C-alpha cells in the first residue's frame, strides 16, 4: 500500500516534511478547539487536509524505516521506529476520518433546515479596527468571555481572506483569546494590516410574513440543535480515537478527557433519550478512563457518539418536515 501513495518525498526530505506537517496538524487541532461555531467547518477542513497528508507520509516513512537502506541500524530499532511511524499514521488517518464525517453531517444540514427563501450574497465591509476597540472595551469592563469570542470570530474573518498579512494578524488575535487584555488588544488593533475587510454575507431576499415566523424560528432552533449534536458527536469520536490509539500520549489522553467533559456537560442539559443515553455512556467512559481501562472507555464513547448520530437523523427528519410545511405555506 505504501508504494501506491502519492508522496514524492523520500529520505531526509520525507522526514522534514513529516516534521512540518506535525506542526501544522498541532496548529490545526488548536484552531479547531478554539473555533467559534461559524468557523468550525473551515477548521475541520484544514485538519482533514493536513492529517491526510501526514498519514500518507507516515506510512511511507514506516516502509523506508524497514528497508535495507534505512537510516536506523539494528533490526529491533528499525521495527520500533517503524511501529511508532505506523501509530502516527493511524492517529492522523483517524483524525481525518472523524472530521470528514463531521463535514458530511454539515452538508446534510442545509437540505433539511434551509427555509426555502431565496438568498443573495451581499458584500459587507467590516471595520476590524473598530470591532477590536469594542473587544478591548469589553475586556476592560470585565467581559472577557465576550471579548474572547469576538477576537476568535475576527481572527476567522482575517484568516478567510487568504492574505499572509491577515493570517499573521489572525494568529496574533488567536493568542489573545486565552487571556483578553484591553491594552494588548488595542496594540493589535493599531497594527492590523487591513483595518477594513469586505465580507460576503448571505441576506434574505425578502422578509417572511408574520404568520410564518413560528416555522422559521422552529427551523432556526432545529438547525442549532442539529449542528450542536453533530459537533459533540465528532468530539466523542475524536476522543474515542485518542484513547484507542495503540500508544496515546499524556496530551492525547488529556484532550480526550476534556472533550468527554464538554460533551457530558452538554448532554446533562438535555432531556431527549439520546442525551440521557449519552450521559450514561459518558459517565461509564469517564469511570473507565479513571481506572485506566482505555478499551472500555473507547467503547462507551463510540456508543454515545452512535446515539447522537441517530439523534441527528431524527433532527434531520424533523427539519425536512418543517421545511416542507414552510414551502407549502409560501406557495399557497
């Protein structure tokens, strides 16, 4: 299989490429954890791409490590080095698969929750500097959480332009989200390369009649529930991948525990059967992890994720029904 991979690098060049892609994947993983809801899809796509490229190169590196001209000498060392490369390939491929599944779930949302209204795309200018000054004021007045959310959103706007200078400014804003501080935000605002950014925004072509607003609100609420369910389903599958890795690092296990904790808090706020079942499985997964039983923990994480996948299917059916009712009302 490794022979068929479309990887041109070999030897030292291949090892350098793997090192660079590892750093890229670590950056993409951090961006995914920080991404606000509107930017989650773009962050997932970035992680899919870098993880897939890394997995291919790690597989080829494992093959080269076992070859006669391997840079590693003794046979036992070759096997050990190749095994670690294969473990890395497993982790990379699994991470790509989880986020690809999440992107497929997002692709299924619009057919179910689009309300049928015609939309046009409008170019709207956003004053980045002014919005950063507002975030600085929020931070100064004790609204750090709001400031952090706004900084993350603005970083996503800047990153989406594709400009290298905007990407550097986005990285600076990302660094500030951990501990928003007013003076630091103002410094960043003064340094942004492009104080105003043109953003393409979907705008409804015409407003809905008051009699139809309840259906629109139901669609909007359903969409939020669907996207949240898809997001936590992806988190749990990602946690399952991490704990079931042949050789997880301490950082991997800590990340899995954090994802489990976040999903547990979300499931605890719900009353539907899928969330209740998730609570049971997540409690069991947490207990298994505490005992060091990673195999059982992974099973419960997958079972919880499967339950959320089924719930996502229910929400999609509900959305399609609501959407059809709205379209019939519009055509009456």
